[in-house]
C-alpha cells in the first residue's frame, strides 16, 4: 500500500476541483430554491440531491413537479437529460477497469460532468496518479458542496420574497451550460431547434413541450451532421 | 427522520419521481463502468445522437423560461426575462463563467422589473 500517496492524490483532486465550485455552489443554491418553489421541503431537497445527484435533471424535475406534470413526463425528461452520462461512463470506464466491482459501483455513483471532465484530463496528463483517489477527491468534494448548497438554498428560498424572482436563476444556470455546449454547427442547430420547438410547444398537454423540444433538437443536430458530411 | 417521514406523506409523488430518476440515473452512470471488458465503448449509432443531447435539452429548458409567445412581436420581445436572458447569454458566451452569468442575469432582471418597467 502507498500510504502517503493516498493523501497526495486525493488532495490533488480536491485542489483541482475547487475553482469549479464557483459555478457549482450557486447551481446547488438554485436547486434548493427551486425545491421550495415547487412546493416541496428540506426532506425532498436532501433526498433528491443524495439519490439523484445530477443538477440539470433535478431542476427540470422540480419545475415539472411544481407544474403537476404526470410522473412519466417528470421521469422521462430527467432521464433524457442524464443520458449524456452514458458517454462519460464509457469514456472513463477503461481507467477504472482494474478496480473491484464494489469500488467501481461507488465511483459510478459520484460521476458528474465536472468530475468526469477533470479526471479524464488528469489521467491523460499524469499517468502516475492513483486514478480512483484523484477522482474521489474531486467527485466527493463536488458531492459535499452540492449537498450543503442545496440545504442553504432551501433556507434562502424560504426567506426571500417572490418578487425577487430567485427561480429565474434556474434558466440562467442552464444558459451558462448551454452556451459552451453549442461548439460547432450541428450542436448549435440542435440548440436553436430544441429551444424554438420548446417555446412553440410550451402549451402542449402533459408538459410535453420540453421533451418534444429536446427530441426535435437532437434530430436537427443529426440531420445537420449528415448533410455536412 | 420525522421530517423525512412527514415529507413522504406530504408528497408521495415527488418521492416516487426522486427514487425512479435516481435509480435510472445510477444505472446510466454505472453502465459502462460496470460492463467494461464485456462491451467495448458506446456503439457509434448510440454515440452520434448523444452528442446532441446537451445543447438540445439545455436549450429546451432555457428558452421557454425566457420567451412567452404573445399576440404582438413587441410584447414578446419587451419582456424583462428575455432581456435579462440575452444579457446573461452574452456574458456566458464571453466569460463561460456560471457565477458571472447568474449574477448579470439576476441584476438585469431586477433592473427592468423594479426600475425600467416599474
């Protein structure tokens, strides 16, 4: 066993992830505020942040729950949003291949956009790192900040007047993630089409607008890609 | 614990959603990490549409919260949420900073809600 290295690799993960907290902490606050806005409380906020632990899908599910959308629409929308993690799982899997099933099962629970992006970059750059310790340092830090931020958001959300429109921070968070996601022509077309269809389809029954918009956006991106090649 | 139990009684629908979303999401996270060696990576047919999930989903989440179609173009455009969203979008594009995007968007919203359109 490499005793001292545990701290070194773990701490490297914690250190490298800390600048990202400037984006994660307000995102977590918003998740807490959105929970209150959906008519739910601290128990649901903590339950959701621990059980789901995926911000974008949490916010979308909360919005739909607050609008009394059918359960199938709430779940379907959240799952579509989280499908991107299939890519992360496939991409990071070779790095975890040597570890036991239990460790891999634990590491998988902590998989997020930020932990994935940071770790894969570090594994490429620094092959001597203990991969699971570095990843754990980054991913567990994100988990802790996410939980604290959600609870703080519930407290804050209950105390601020509605006129301040704090829930407007929800689309702003998504906007901050959307802009860098539109990095070339097909992804931009996917975003523009998805957003436009969602606006037009906002009146659809069962709150299906988001799901329909997202699926149209994905189709538009694929068509653009095929046409370009 | 009593808080959690009280919540369970008050909002069973939310808890059912939380548990199902959580289980499916964990399955997505675990998928290839668990199966590595038995399945080599994501098949191209699956990988290609997945590339468009983030922009399509995020835009479908954002736009309806910024734009409400109204009878006239002016009424649709002169909306404090759309104006704040446009300013925040520009900041997101220039800085790629989540905090700066939220901050400018909120301040712009308050400026139009409490000062300009008040």
